[in-house]
C-alpha cells in the first residue's frame, strides 16, 4: 500500500458518535503516551523535591515532620509509574490508568507542598516565598485525594461502575469532594 493510499484510507475512516451523539474525542496513542509520561515525570520530580526538602528540614531540630510523607511518597512514585504504563497501553478504553496518574500527581503535590511549607515557615522562615500558600494547598487537597481513591474503588478494575445503580454513589462522591474541598479551602 502506498503512502498516498494510506492517507486516503485514514481520511475516509468514519468517526463514530459517542454516547452524547457527538464524535468521540479520543486521544491518540502517541499523545496519550506523551501525556502519561509527562504526568509521571512531574510527579516524580515533585516527590523527589519534597524528599529533598524533608531532608533539609531534618537538619533543623524541632521542625515537625509532615505526617503523611511516607504514604504520599509511595503513592506518588508507585501510582504515577503504574498509571503511566496503564494509560500508555489503554489510553481511551480504561480510565484506571489516568486515575492512577492523577492520584500519583496529587500525592506528589501534597508531599511537596507539605515539606515546602514546613521548610519555608518553620525550618528557615522567610527563606522561600509562598510557604503559606503551600500550607493552604495541603489543607484542602487531601479531600480531592480521598475522593479520587473512592472513584478508584468504584471503577476498578475495568473502568466502569459495577451496575448503573452505582451512579448515585458516584455523584455523591463528586458532591462530597466539591463540598469538602470548598469547605476546607
């Protein structure tokens, strides 16, 4: 098959309407792989920087340790890596990979912001800008983190709710996440 014939076949491919009646807006495999790797890289960078800040905080006696640093580190590294692999392999068929990527990213942001706030507000006050903003992010982002875990439990393993009746619970989780985030912020 020639290159021109291949283009013609791709151009004639019929787009199928999605559930809403519009064409499916699926991400290409190449774009999915790039996005998944990018989210994973950002998560790992934030987690590494958060651990560096944790080590710097330990040089100053009396500085409290961000309590969830181990949990957030494991989730940031593990979920980001697994999510990048799953999202790359099944970009549009299964939201579990993307959910893993987002969970890893949120955990990395929690770790980084928690350690950044501890370092800039307690260990060396005034040394880094935005310490209060980082502490503020930690106060409400945990609600989103918990809600995403609830969705993971709902959608695991195939990316679909067990039965249509579970939609009410899914909407309850969304409302609770929004309400909790707004209230905590």
